[in-house]
């Protein structure tokens, strides 16, 4: 009886948390049946361009060092991200531009993809969803198993 109460109480907390995470991480998506799938290109900003590069190319002041990646996701959580290219990007205007080739080696060394600014849901969403699913399966098995009496 106590376990049943525990499961009902925390299942609602998990459901509310899932709904909050999925709505706080907006991204272009489309529905295929009851599953929301997002695909295509996504831009991840890393940092401002170094001042010496902005001095040489004044147009870079409106952009940030960014990665443009192809991605596949479910419920706005990236399942797979690939083909990332270092670009000059501006998320607020949704524009990208090529970076001059002489800057590429320096920028690739200074700003690896690990430094890209990704929100929690984008980075760990699929792990969170799988963990919740496994937890729900385990709780279902525990609830359905006959209670042993002492």
C-alpha cells in the first residue's frame, strides 16, 4: 500500500517535470502521430569572436563563433547531432556566415564543440526521457508483483 502511494505521488511529479522541460526548450518540430520529431539544422553559439578578428573583419561584431549541426530529436531532445561546422552565427536574427579560412585553425582549437551553449534538455533530454521510462517500467513491475507477507 505504501509503495502504491509512493508511485502515484512521484509519477505526477515526474510527468509535470517532463512537461516543464519539454516546453522550456523550444525548437522547430513537427508531429508524426503522437511523437514530436525535430530534424534539420540547429545553431549553437560558443563565444564572441576575438577582438583582433573583429578589427580585421568588422562584420563579425554582430556574430558569434557558432556550430551549425544537423540533428535528429524526439520531443525537442536531441537524440543524435552530427556534421557540425564552425560558422559565424547570430541566433537572434537566425543567420549564419562562413568564417574566413585563415581563422579556422585558431578557432577550431580555441572553441571545440564541447563549449557550445546547449540547454539542459537539448544536451541531456534523451537520457532523462530514457531514465524516466526505465523508472516507470521498474515501478510497474514492483507494483504488479505480489507483496510478500511476513
